[in-house]
C-alpha cells in the first residue's frame, strides 16, 4: 500500500531489529547491579549451558537460527550464561540481515510466481 521497495524496508528494518538486543543487554546490566539478582544468576547457571555457549559452532548457530528464536531471547540466554554483547553482536547482526534479505527477496519475487 505504501509503494516502497521491500529492499528499503529490509535495509531500514535490519538495524531496528537489533535494537531489542541492545535493550535486553542494558536491562540485564542494570539487573546485574542488584546483589540478589547476581546471586540468583550465579546459582542457577549450569556448566552445561556454559559449555554450549563456549562451543565453536555457537557463532553459526546464532547466524542460522538467531532471528527465528528471537534476538531478545538469544541475548537473554547469552547474558545469563555470562557471554558479553561483543561476542553476540556480529552473528546476531548477520542473522537479522540474512533474514531481512530473504523476506525482501520473497516479497519482490513471490508475487511474480502466482497466477494472475
């Protein structure tokens, strides 16, 4: 209805989708300053979760599935596991980027395949 390019929407939406990662990171840092929250996180953190996020394949898992799971959820789990934002920034940005590009591609080319 707006007659704008899906590619423009993908380009603008890509950084906007990343805002939720930043919000979760800021809120988690704020919560970490509360002593009882910090104790709760330390007590509930498991070695299994730490092994999973430390694996070499975690980068590609975030790139492939981060946009589908929800960037806020991926960030919350990673922060819970003690992973800093700088380790998540690139794979999450790539995940959101390829997701936006696929949606724009389908928006442009799928209608051409439908019967008129």
